[in-house]
């Protein structure tokens, strides 16, 4: 007799629990619901439905991938960020809830600027999936944005995510090593850059070390290489009334602030994440 949705959910939870996965119930629900294209409510209301042999096989293969530490959303191939469904690819980071704090923070400044500026222009450096830029564009209908990345794979993914969310007419993907191929000036320069020190990357969870792209994690010997690169040239590309919004590591607030102050910026705001760690800094020209 074939398994029901509820049977498969219980099996996934059991196997994840035995393997020591941190949140086995949540992972089981996300994976089974995502593969069967069921909403959280449908997962309950259709729990007695029987699965076809093909559906069961797809789920069992996905369970094996999760047991090998592949994150749930990488298995599903997409993740929602700021209400937008975003496709993931090999050279993009999986956008995480803490990064939504950067969007929330920068949006306040952009909406204020929109009262006096006709057309806002945003630059998202190291755009990856396009998450930050696309979220800002979705909330600012009169804005346009550039997503830059050194990875051609990431830029293809960002373009496809812009199209998927109807934002392709206001989004441009540019291959660039920081400001190298960037032109124009911007009301907001945003980035969630690589900020992990090279020598601690191997200490991270296997979900990160085995499946996240190293280039999106490695911030150099002190984790600050990207901030130095952005600070070095940001003043040439920011509008006089513009802001630079950055995600940072939990222990980097003082160092990153000093890097930007040395290049003629002042810190407007520091914001903590859901774990009460420093997570976002906003700068403006001094």
C-alpha cells in the first residue's frame, strides 16, 4: 500500500531526528510541502492523500540529499525573500531572513528620498540571486537598479529572478569586480558582501562549507576585504544625499565603521538582527 502525505512527513521527521538535524520537524515540513507543491495548510488538510510511486521516489531522494547536509531550499531550488520567490543556483548564496533587515533599513531612506527625487537608482554589489535589489525595487515602484556580481552564473540567476517577479524592466545585471565596470551614480549602494575570515570558513556547518559558494563567504584574512574595496570608491558613485547600506558580521561594527569613516563617510545607523547581534550599518558622506 502506498504512503500517505502524513506517513511521508513522519518518515522524514524520524530520519532527520535520528541524523541529528537541528530542526527536524521544520525541515521535514518544508521539504515535503515544497516537493508536493502544497501550502502549510494543505499539508494538514491533505495529509491522508496517498502518494504515487513517483512522488514517493522524489521525496526519498530528497531526504538522502538533506541527510548529506544539503540545505532544504537548495534541494527545492528556490527560497522566498521579502515575499519574492527566488531561484537559487550553484554560485549564489541562499538569501536569509537576517538580510531582510538590510532591506527594511535602507527602505526607510529610499522612501524619504522618493518624496523629492523622481527616479531612484540603486546598486546592489555582489547581488547573487538579486535578492536585496529586487526586494527594494518591489517596494519602490519608481526605482531602477543595477545588480553587480563577479559570477556570470549568479547574474543569470538574478536576471531570471527579476523576470519571474516582473521587475526585469527596472533591473540591470552587470558583471563587475566591485566598481570596476560600474557607471552612473546611485541613491543607495547596498551589499551583503563576503565577510567571513578565511581561516574560520572550515569551522562552519557542512550546510555552508559544502554547498555555499566559497567566493560569497570568504572576506579575506580579516573578513574585511570587501568593505575596504567598497569604501575605497563608493564616494565616486554615491549621490550627495545617498546612503550605503551593508550587512556585516556580528563582530565587525567598529572595524567597518572605521574603514568608511577613513574614506569620508559617517555612520547614520547601526541595526541588530533577530539574535541581537550587529547586522546592518548605514553610511552617508560626511
